[in-house]
């Protein structure tokens, strides 16, 4: 859970400055159009503002929020988890590329293909931003034979990571995407339609 700078005294940590940074947590779903809108503004317009005007004062966290009424949501977020394992420095670039192609993973565009075929398409997107396609696909593919112990729910190389993501998100009760938490509290004033100017105004008012 994030900690507001004014509560920094509650933190006991050796070698860490008591001046904690503000934290913006973005709960986004790769197949949610409104999430794409917010991500693009944050990635292209807001982060450069933060770097320029608020260095060392704001950190932005992308919380992967699976929305299970879209079955492909799990698959695309698994791909995000695979990139985090393989090239964490490419996660935001991969997310940008995936959001740009998000309609390719909407319900009607995945309904007639196998799960591993969808993974293969996602691994290619990762390759376009410099992530090893084979490593990503290796983490994602699910075997078509039971495990040695006879288990048929074998999962893949990112199943445990996805479980942790889902558990963390459930602990804060997030449902709608996008949802923004500011220092651990839902910030309802921020919407997916925020423009660069609106974000700049919000930052000026809240980052002290």
C-alpha cells in the first residue's frame, strides 16, 4: 500500500529518506478502451511533465487489473507479466504497443482462436519493442498434456505472478477500470478523459 508523504514518519526503514514520494496507482485493463485513453495520456503527456516539474516527487505504478467478463483480459495481462519477468524495463513500451492494438484482442477477435495462438500474437507484440519473443512465448504457452502428477490445471510460467496481482488488487477492492489511487486512496476526481492541461492543473494542486 502506498504511503502519503505527510505520513512518512510511519515508515521505519534503514537508509531511506523520510521524504517519501507521492504515488499514483493506475488500475488499467489492456482490453478496456477507457484504460487505453488514460494510459496514452499518462505515457505520452503526463510522465514527461512529471520528469520535468516533479523529479523525485511522484512515482506512477501501473496495476494490471484483469476484467474477467472479457476472457482475453487474462491472456493479455499474462503477457504483461511475462514481459515483467523477461525485460521489466520494456513493460511500459510493451503496454503502449499492446494498447495500440487492443482491438485485436477484443472478444470477437479471439473467440475462434486457441489460447496458445493468442499468446503467439502477444509475444510478437513484445518482440516489436525489443523483448525476446521466444522467452515470452515460453512463459505463456500452456502444454496440452497433464503434468507428471496427473494434474490438468497446469497453468503457465506466469500463473503465480498473476495470482499475486489479482490478490493485491482485491485487497483494495478495485472494480472499475480505469481507477486511480493517490497515496493509497481512490482519487475520483481523475477521469480517463483528463487532458494534458487537466493533469497539469491536478499535479500543481496536489504535488507538494
